[in-house]
C-alpha cells in the first residue's frame, strides 16, 4: 500500500540553505523509491484558507517513508529546511484501489452507536 509524506510549508524565507536542501533531497529519496507528486507553488484554494505551499512525496509503503525520514542522509540535510521554513510534515498510508468511503461511514456509524449505548 503506498504511503505519502505530506508537508504544508509556511513562512518561507529565501536562504542559500534552501537551495542546498533542494539540490540534495532527491538523492535521499532514491534508495527508498520516493518520488515527488506535488512540489510547489501555492494551490488554488477552493474552501477555507491555505497560507503557504504543499509538498507530496509518494513511497511504496509506510516502512520506506519512515526509513527515508529517519535515514542519516535525510537527517543530515533536514535542518537546512527547518531552520528557514515553518511547516507541518506528516506521513500517511494511502488507501487501496478498491477503497469505498461508504465502508468508512459504516464503521464510524457503528462506533458512534457503541458510544451512545
């Protein structure tokens, strides 16, 4: 099941460290088969507000995503970003090809019924 590293980046400050980070990140992703799906400019906001930009990186699974983030190679360049860009980063497992949100609704409904009982 694919997994995703998602970053919501705010308050970006231009600094030479950011260029160094960008030049080095792909080589940290390659051993874990990570690839950028979104890397970029502000999105078109359809609801609410979204200050900043987003990054989405796909991995074959959660194990690879965690191994990448914890790898010595990535940890070595991480501060180049975190020292100059505020943001939130999460890892999440994707859903399978047969995913149906109605099953999630059914599960949540059953949990709510148990809480009321």
